[in-house]
């Protein structure tokens, strides 16, 4: 099956920023935003689990955000997986929500 989205995914940069973390030893609620190609910012929420079965993230991105990503000719499912992987691997920046410099959608 061929993708309807053009371009090489490796050329697409995604940076993930976490504004808020609340939780326990078993699970944490996260909120933040991710930036695609350094100029488009999108919010997310997530629940991080880290005990039974290893680390896992339940990522929540709004339908409107996914539609906006699709309009950019980027596969929204790939973006979700990329953000989820960055959260699991710790490839993120922790920031104060007041420091957010990009406009959120």
C-alpha cells in the first residue's frame, strides 16, 4: 500500500516540549506541545506508564490538530508515533508554559 503523503519523513523535524507533569510512581499526566519543521506548534496531552510491561505513553492529540497536520501533507499517524517515541525515549525539553514562544493551535 502506498502512502498518500509526499516527502521523506526523515527530513521532517519534530521537537517535543513538556509544560506540565503530574503523577505517581506508576503513571504521570503530561501536557505540552510539539513543533513541526520549527514553525508549526501543536498541543498534546499524554499519560505515561512506566512499571508493568515497560514504558508506554498514551498520547492524545485533537482531531483538529491531526487534520491540520494532514493539510501540511504529513502523515498524522507518523507524527503521533514520532511524538510518542520521543516522549518514551526522553528526547524532549521541559519548559514552563509561560515560556512557550510559538502560537499553539
